[in-house]
C-alpha cells in the first residue's frame, strides 16, 4: 500500500528517500540544512511531501549526502538485473517544474544511467564544464537545448540527438522561453563514478561566502599530481571572492602507513575502496576537516570517494598553478577531470 501511494502522489518517493538518507547518516534537519546550504524550513516541507524539490535542490542534497542523484529515485529495494518501468509510473513521479526522472531505478550497477529531464527556461548543468569517463547521449524530445562540447556549441531541437566521448568538457542549458524535455543517457566506464549530480546546476555562488579550500602541494605554489605522496596541504581562506589567508599544513602520506597491510590488488577495480583504505584516507584528510573543497592533480578512485564521504568536495584538475586553479574554482569553471582517477 505504501509503494502504491508513493506512485500515486508525485514526489513522495523522493521525499521518503531524502528522509531515509538523512537519518541513515545521523543528520538532523538543521544539520543537513547547514551542510547543504538549504533552508531548514524548506527541507521540512520537502520531507513531508508538502513541496517538490527542484533539480538544483536535489543536486545540493546529492552533494551534501554524498550520493548520486539517482539514489533519490530509488526505492531502496534489492537491485534488479532487469527493470521494467511502466509509462504511467514515470509520468507520475514528478519533482516540480524541473524534473530528472531515473528510467532505470534499482538497476544493478551504475554503468547505465538513463534520465528523462524536463527543464524550465534557463536551467541546465551550470556554467562549470563537466568531464567524466565513458560516453553520453542526449535526444531532444521537446523544445530546444544548447549543448557545449569543448569549444563547439550544438543547438538541439525536437528530434535532434548528440552522442560523444564524455571526457570532452561539456555543459548544457535550456535557452528557450519554454519547457525543454530530453532523454539523457550517461554511460561511465567506471560503475563507481557518480556522474548524474554533476549534470545539474547547484547555483551556489562561491564569491558570496567565507570558506576554506585545500590544495595538494609540494612547494605551496604548484598542485601536486599525487594525493598520497604529497607532503603538504595549502589551505586558503576566502572571503567574498578574495584570498585573505594562506596556511601550509603538514599532511600524512603513504609512507606513514607503510607498515599496514593493504587489501586488494593495487591495480584492481577494488583497490582503495576497502574499509582500511578509507581509514587511511580519512587520516590523511583530517588536517583539512574545516575545508569544503580539495584541489589535486591526481588521486585514486578510493581516495576520491573517501574525501567526498568526509563532506569535502575533491577536484582533479590538470592545472598546475595554484592561483590559476583557485580562480577557476571561484569562477565556477574548474573542470573536475574524474577520467584521470586511477
């Protein structure tokens, strides 16, 4: 009866999943509001099914709870090898004027992520270019959409489609005056990679708040390409878009854990994802627990996910100059090159 009611009433499944995820992580409403940047009253209304979250709101919650956007559309039941989604269930699972509906809810694995996306004018992935592994496919069902892939722009109208290698930096936006609906299919090479949350604008302005960001470095001027080996964090305090303080902090590295046993093959898919590795990564990141972002030139998938679980957003960048990378982060143009994760 419960599942039937959630299918009949738009947004109740999403509301229930948000509440379950919040409680599972031990957050109060106030606590989740603080880390997500959302109003506590808004969160209460969403969880009680009295208002529907926008896609950008779900992106903020996805980032705060460290889960893919698709998690909000999952029933939490056992994963399935085959997923059949009746048309009436898709059309009735709404989340307001902007929708991102998972068409493969509860599918085993994460290598195929199909979404039906409805965008209001001006909505899209945000200004920051997105990069990830695998491929991406988009089919315009209604309206029009501007897709930018590297330096080339594509205007999609009804019936147009686009397929490309997703390691090419891209973003998209509904620039029309009406509703746009698209079929978006994301196929990352690594099933552990969370791609969906980076395809929706969070609409946070880094220039309007005080924050600290950390940079992996060996000399305080350039960004190191190896998270585990670098000896320092450069921690910058930023107020209203300006760096007001620089602090070099010592960092634990692989050498400090040389005597500990490592689980898994160093080159295997599961390397760095076990509990022991997470504890080591958490120890490395303890010195920057007051930071909201970490800029690095290279790291393993396990370290990347561990840092995210600590409520610190990692960015793998190909920029080497600290100041240039920080400015790009502030401008919202820093590309997270997750295809460089190993």
